[in-house]
C-alpha cells in the first residue's frame, strides 16, 4: 500500500514537471516578457538591462529550473495587466471557484447516485424512462445554454434567485472567503452550482445505472439471491458496493473537470472565481496568470487523481491485498 | 415417504421476439430424502433452467408456465416472493458452476458466511461467526479461523468452491441443487470437491440434484440419473440400470459413446447422427425422432409419455405396451440394443 502510494506520488511529480515545462514555454516564448513589462518609450539599453535582470539571457534550462523553484513557492511573478503578484490574485479567487466546484460535485453525486441506482434497479418503470430522457437533455445541452435558461426562469421570470455574483461573503481565517454562511451567498450559489453540476450529474447517473445493470447480472449476485439474502442486502450491499469502484474513480476525476469547466459557468454568472480571472487574462495576453492557472489546474487534477487512486485501493481488496494464496 | 423434491409436469417458457420458446416441456421427477439425483444432457438440454426454476430464480423473461414443484410435499412454485426468499438458502441450497465468480470479490469470506447464516437463523453475531468457522473446517479449509477474514481472490479455485459449498450448506437445507459444481475446476481437485459435497450432504441427510456433463461423476456419485433431451425427459432410473441397460434410444447412443463405462474396450463407438435441436426448432412428435435409428410411424406425430420398463422409465414409443407393434426388423434391432420393446406385445412379457 505504501509502495503503491509512493509510486503514484513519483508519477504525479513527473506529470507536474511536464505541465510546468509547457507552462514555462508559454511564459517564455509566447510574446516577449520584456515587451509586456515596458512602455513604448523605453530605450534599447533599458530593455537589455531588464532582460539581463530578469535572467532571460541565462540558458533555457537554468530559467526553467528557476521557474519551477519559484512555482513551488507559489511565486508566479507579477500580472502584466493588474500589476499585482499573480499568487495573490489567484488566492483571492480560489475560494470562489473551489466552493462552487465542490457544491456542484456534491449536488451531482447526491442526485446522480440515487437516480442511477433507481434506474438500474427498475429499468422498466416510467420514472426511470423519465430520468433517462432528462439525462439525455442534460448531456446534450451546452453548459452556457443551461445557465442562461436557469437565469431566465429563476431570476428573470420568477425572481427567486440572483442571476450573477457571489452575494455576501464571510472571510474565515483571514484569507478564505465563503458564501456558504450568508443567505444571499447561498442563494447565489444555487443556479451556478446546478449549471456546473448538471452534466456530471447525468454522467454519474448513467454510469451508476450501467454498472448496476452489469453487476446485477453477475454470478455472485445470482448466488446471493440463491442464498435467500434480502433484496436490500443484495441491491444496496452487494451490488452497490461493486458499482462504487468505477463510480468513485469517475466522480473523483470529474471534480477536476468541474474545476476546469467552471470557466464557462463563472462567465455566465459573473462568478468572481479563477475561471473568470483566467478568461480576462487570455483576453489581455496576461501570460503569468495563464501559466499559473495552467499549473494550478494541473496540480489539482494530480492531487485528485492521487486521492482517487488511494480510495480505489481502499475499496477494492483485490488491489489492496493482491495475490491468490491458499 | 414424501419426496424431498417433486417436480410435476414442469413447463418453462421463454417469450422472445420470435415467439414463445418452450425450454422445459412436461418434465416430472422426484428426489427422495437423502438421495442424489444426477441430471445429464447435452449443452442446452435445459438442465440449468430446471435448477433455476426449482429455486425460483429463472432469468426473466423465462417463467414457469405450467406444472408444480413441491418441496417436502408443499408447493413452492407459486409462493409469494418473500416466502420464496425464505425457502432459498434455508431449505434449498444452490451451487453454481464457477466458483471464481460466485463469491462477491469485495466481501470477506467470513462476512458472506455470517450474513447468510443470520439471514436464516436467529443467533448472535458471535455465534454466527463460530458457525461460519465450523463450516469452513467442515469443508476442509486449512486454518479456517484465520481465513474468515480473507477475501475470495486470496483462495484458489478449488478452495473457493469449498467456500461456496459452505455457503450453500450454511442454513442446513434439505435439498442442494449443484449445477456443474466442478466443471470450472482443475481436474485434479474435481473428485475431491464432489466427494466432499456428497459426504456433507449425506451427513446432513440432504438430497442432492447434481447437474453435470460428466457420466463418470454420475456413476460414482448419484443414486439415480435423469437424462434430459431438448427440455424433455428422455429417461430416468437407477444409475446402474441407465448406464448398463439404457432403454431410450438417445440414452443408448450416449452410453455407447462412452466405451470405458461399458468396460468393453472393443465396444464400437456409436455416434448419434445429427445434433440436439435448438429450442425454436424442436420437431413435432418425439423430439429425438430425426436422429433416431428406431423411429416408428407415430414418432413424428405424437409425443411419447414416460413408460415404465423393468428397470428405468423412458419416453419412447418402443416401450408403450399399448402401442402398435413396430416393424420386425426395428424390433429386432432395438432388442439387440438391449431395449425392452413392449409395443405390440400386449403382456409386455418379452422383457
Ligand atoms: N433468455 C433466453 N432466451 C432464449 N433462450 C434461452 C434463454 N435462456 C436460456 N435459453 C435456452 O434454454 C435452453 C436451456 O438452457 P440451459 O442453460 O438450461 O441448458 P443446460 O442444459 O444447462 O446447458 P449447459 O450444459 O450448456 O449448461 C438453451 O437452449 C438456451 O439456449
Ligand atoms: S419415440 Fe420414436 S423417435 Fe422417439 S426415441 Fe422412441 S423410437 Fe425413437
Ligand atoms: Mg447449464
């Protein structure tokens, strides 16, 4: 188990280095960093001096080493556009994105899992067919359209929920802002969370349903029935537990995509998160922010992947214990 | 004495897009208390379906369309689901073919055993665990106490099938249906597992319905044997009788195809021409008629019932004492094959 964790950790570091390289190349070769920093009236001498000061004349691998070293200390330089440290900018936006993403993921899981179990157990009922039809819409409609539709219905027509922003936030521990503790914060979260989580919800539902149908056909379920175990023990014990292995994997990995895809939702709802920051950075060719965002997303993906792998092992004894004995 | 299991005129149908298939047609047999009944037949003959019908777990859309199944004299084929659930595992134990896939990979052996025990018996978790350990000892798992916390994948195939047997016997059922319990196992452990199963059932006085392809296993293990053909009974009787003096032309063909059992190394291997029909294409009359060397006129139009002979019972018109006499050359050939031709002999005295 420990060896497994260490092996995975080494792989994770490797992945991060590759992403760091891409992000470094972006930083170094898309546009000239000096051009971005200076005004039009700077003399060539001043430019050369700045180039020397920034270390841009060093060999590329030295520069890359320096980039990685700084990134490891969360130093991504200064934003070209906003002229503030990128790390600060991201830190101020991170809570909004993570909160939205986590609430979306929880929503997707809490709704998708029971729907998947139900449609798997009773595939023929009217309700199951309805769920499936709905899920098809959820998968085929683009996120921004769902967001706009929700805004149209619940904000514009019914006036129940706010259509943009995060509402009032409370600061915890000096750096973390949360909207979960205020009424307006919570009501602001509902529409974006549904918009962002809907796709994953239908995905989880379809996945659980497929797995459930598959598992219910296996010999060990038939044998469990033949032993007279109750339907509850079979459906929610033996069957559900076996569907969870792939479900955990996919759901975990989806959290990464939720964070990444939050860009669209944040744009639709003017949600003050990293996605919005990134989009503005792209418009302004603000390379340090783009590079940092790329690294951060990759980092989150890797961490989530790592946790999912460990969970996977915790659920499945075949991986945890391994090897046929006796 | 009431039979442990009594199957009366069982009919199992499978509705499909191309019409309703009759997988089991008018099948009757009994299993006496403590008796081991072997069930043989080619692949697709309906052996597994019969087993599933008995335990009430036919895969949908298959359904029992007629007949009765009685366990200890009570009908069980029409029990409501909760009552049938109490019969499964408690009064009928089932063992499936593949021990590698019969156990839930995510649950410890001990948990699977205690869960089964506690489903059927009121006792403390501690007592159930003790019973689970005793069961593992009984089925010959070394270091049983420690193995309770092992997962299925930590056992070899033979050991897993022993665990499966322990699970099937956990609530001391009066009938055990074993569907090819050793087919998936290594040849070297097959005999051990079969003799273990037989011994444990004998100790408990449980009856066994042993489904298998292997006539050798039947010869060694079963008291009586039931031969199925295309979902119908071909012949049923004591193992010795059916093996040595088969009365149905199909059984006769089967037995001649196994020279070692006849003990005569010079016996000519008589292949039955053709193959068993698919469910959708069972011929009119006797299902075996296109392949039968003794076919009579009526065989293509009428269905034979099971007729008694001096030894077994077989579904063949040659044995129908009320039937018309077969052509002399057919009668001679059938008699030469050891069949007690009774058709056309009003006294049936030519046995
Ligand atoms: N759902 C189904 N739809 C159509 N035909 C089916 C279905 N289930 C079973 N059958 C058919 O029923 C017949 C009997 O099947 P069964 O599994 O009982 O055979 P078997 O005697 O156990 O064979 P084997 O020795 O291969 O296990 C086969 O011809 C099979 O094709
Ligand atoms: S009933 Fe006729 S066709 Fe069928 S086995 Fe007997 S002789 Fe052959
Ligand atoms: Mg079978």
